[in-house]
C-alpha cells in the first residue's frame, strides 16, 4: 500500500521553554503538513496525554502525525504512523504490529543500511543521515555532507529518502539537487527566533 509521504518533515524536540504541543501548534499554523512527535523526556502515560492533544491539533489542520519510536502507542493515539530511529530494529515485526494501514519510517546512517531497509520492503520511507552536526539527536555516525547524498545516484534506491540531521535553510537547494525525496528539520525551526516564519521559509525552498 503506497502512502503519502511529505517532502518536508517537521520534528518536535524537547525544549525548556516551549512544549511539544506549543511547537506543533506553531508548526501547523505555519503550514506544516507532516509533524513528527519526537519526545525523549517523558514517561509513557504523559506521552499519551500529550499525543492526544497534538493529534487533535494535527487533525484540525489536516497534518499527518508520526510518532517517533513508540509504535505500540498507535492503537491508543490517532496518529498516522511511526518513525523508528534504531537502524537495527526488527522492522518486519513492527510492520506486523502496526499493520499496513499505518505509515512506517526507518532510519539509516549509511548506504548498506539504507539498501537493507529498502530490500525488506516494509518501510514507506527512510530518513538518511546525519547530514551535518546536530544537537537534536546524539549519535556517533559519520556525517554524510552533500557528497554522501550525491552518492545515492550510484545506488539502486527506490524508497523515498529523507535527508536528516543539522539541515539549515541554506542547505536545502543543494540537497534537492541530489537524489533525495525530501528533508527533515527540527532545530533549524525550533531554535529560530521566529519558528513559524522559519518553517514557512523551508516550505518555500522545498516546494
């Protein structure tokens, strides 16, 4: 079942001065059509409460809501899918749990993992990175840079590839000249002086 995949994925993050609900409200008002809820700091019962509020906002604005990692919450929250960050996760087993009705995104740090995920045939898209240094997600994977995405043209890639990790507005035009499908943004929007305006600029660049 082919799913709709946006070319711009907006991700929330844990911020001291702005809740995930506030972040989603700002993003949706700015035109976000794809929201990925990425909370790493709350217990599950708080996640469900916050997710239900966020799901209502996304529903009001017609935005797709994706949950990071917590795929077992999909039967308790009105979200359209899940993104699994662990490259070693059993995606086939997760697909069986969430069924074909839900969108499944995966993460890959290098070409070998990207092709492995594609060949499994269960993910709808793949986040590929990190492009550059990012404080949003801590990992030790080598940075891909522009050249890492240009290498995609030499690979038999058919799955939609979303560039992730430290992407700034000035990077978008060059990234879209590679074989990627779209980009994901978090800190470049959430840490901006005016997050709504920043997100609108990303949409102008991508679309």
